[in-house]
C-alpha cells in the first residue's frame, strides 16, 4: 500500500511540474552587437576582449574584429534586465557599460571607448583635472513609443564628463552624474539608473523610459562639485513620446474605388486603406495589427500599420455577390484600443455590374428637329441593376450626318456610390447643322458604353429633321 501511495505522489509531482513548466513563457534568444573604438581617435580597436559580466548567468566572451565590431549570439534574455558589457585590451584602459536589454529585441550597444595608454592626445600632458563640463555624445533615439504599446519605449543616452581643458576625466576624478526630467507630459516617464558614476573614460550611460502620455520630453545631466561649490549642468536633451494605442476617433477607412466592377467579374482588386491614429492624433506604433472582413466578395484578412499608421489590403471580386436590389458590400476593419476594447470602422462598396442596351435611355426617345432648330435630351445610363456603372466607364454619344451635339457627350463615370446628375444622368443638345436641306430626313443618335473590364453596350435612337421652308 505504501509503495502504491509513493508511486501516486511521484506521478502527481511530475504532472504538476510539467504543468508548471508548460505555463512559462519561452522567448527567443537575442543578438547583442556593438563596436570597440579608441577613445581619442574613435578608430576601431581590433582584438579587444569583450565580455558580458552581468548578470553572471549570461556571461560570455568574444573578440572584436578588424572593424572593432563584436557580437554575442543566442543571449537568453527572458525579462527586462540591466546588461553590463566590458571591453579590454593590453595597453588600453578597460571600459564597461550597462544597458537595458529586453526579450526578443535585438540590442545595439553604444560604442565601448578604451584609451591607448601608450599615446597622448598631443594637446595637454599630465593627469586630467576634475569635472568642469558635461556633454552628450550619444542618443540612441530621439523618438520613443508610449509605454506598453510594444514599441521601443526607451532610449539609451551617454554623456562624457570633461575637465577644464576639454579632456575626459579619468577614474581618479570620477563623479556621480544625476539625471532628471526637466519637462515632460507627466505620464510616468522615468530615467534608470537616475545616478551613474563616470567610468575611466569619463562617460556615463543611462536610459529614458516613456510613460503613458505622448508629448515632448527634456532631460538634463547634473554634477554637484561640493568640494568647490560648483553645479555643472548639461544642455537639455529633447525627445518625443508618441505612437500610442488605436483610438476610434482617429481610425478611418476608405476604398480606392467605390463603384467597383465586381458584380460579374472574378478577381478584380480594389485597395481598402485604413489610417490608425492614437488619441494624441499621432500614428500608432508601426506594426499594429488590423483585421478586415467583407459581407461580399473576398478580402485579404489582415495587415500591420506602417510608420504613418496605414494598412492597405485588397478587396477581391467574387462570391458571394450582393443582391441586385442593394448591390453594396460592407467592408469592416477591426483593431483594439488602450482598454482592449475592439473598435470598428466600416465602408460600403458598390459591386457595379455590366451595361445593357435596355438600360440606356433617352428622353425624349423620338424627336423632330426643325430647320436650324435644336432638341435637348436627358440621357440615363446604369448597369444591369440600375446602379451606377463601374468607375471610369466610357460613355460616348455620336450624331448622324446633319446634326451636331453640345453638352455631356464624352463621359467618364466618376468614382462614386450615388446615382444622379453626372453619374447616371446626363444632358446634351442636338442641333440642325444643315438648315438648307430641302427634304426631311431620318437622323439618329448612337450611344456607346464600355467598362474598364471590356463590357460593351450600344443603343441607337432615331428621329427626323424637317425640311427647310422656302
């Protein structure tokens, strides 16, 4: 009995452990790249030893190549961490930098600058002095994304501390540099770490993290020299925070063609474009997904926003078609706002059909034009469902000999959903061009219609032209 109980507990433990492990989120390893350069000349330093020294469980080592470049492959970062990297080479000072690493985000480290101890700068000899100035030497990005949107929500920056001669201070004169946000949108922005001690090259590196509000951001670096009663301040760094979550008020949809030649043709394509902005009227972060569907035809299912917040997919003509009485398809686009609520925009697209001769009408349909006289006509042309013909359909009206026409006689159907004047109704005037004719004669008006897809229809209306009175 005891053996059976032990086996049961062992099986239960294995199942529980397996379930626990299965709940852990697995991240793909990242690649960490950077460059080692000479701190004086900024030229590449080859054969420098570069190491990840913290955290210890990620420690690894590599050598810089002829261009000073190095890379760590397969770095198993499974949470947001501080990664410390050191470069060293015989005859040079060493240099370390701490930078934030995040899961599944490739990391580029600011240049590691090491000083050749066998050279001088040729300008000022001797030991460097104490801190007298501070300057920005690197800013990873001037634009960061609103927190929790999944974009690059932080930017690394590096300052160098200089003595009164303009040289970077060394380790013997190291100082603490405090960073602070002087202006911001007050959305929870933070700097981590907030205080950094200068290294052997006089450099300090930290990161600015966005909050939940868009706007401008200014950062200042401050050194307090209490030994001489001096406060040293940097020029402010200006950054912007934007690219928040989709907002219904800034979510729009449009069709390239509204009267789409789709009722009887398969495979025609019509671009559907959405623009997605956040509540601050900026484009959402690049890569925001948008889902699409349609009541009729087929549409590409999804896309992701570009840098302008735009996504374009194709509506493809095919089954099911809308009914003849209401030949509109409804196209919908979906995404999610900051509260994880689904937001939707929709637009109608008319599935225009081909022309038909019995849908070409003229009023009056018969006519008698006197010598030197004229007749005004109203022409109505629709598709087989009494809807507007496809966009860019060509309608041509041609008179027979003895008449001239004036008005809407060479027509390109506009991009529209609605029938009416200039779309399905047109007006022109026929005039007698031969008032000396002594005999009445039969005359005609030919109306020809051709769609972009090659569908054609024609209809001829006949009348008379009266003879001249002597």
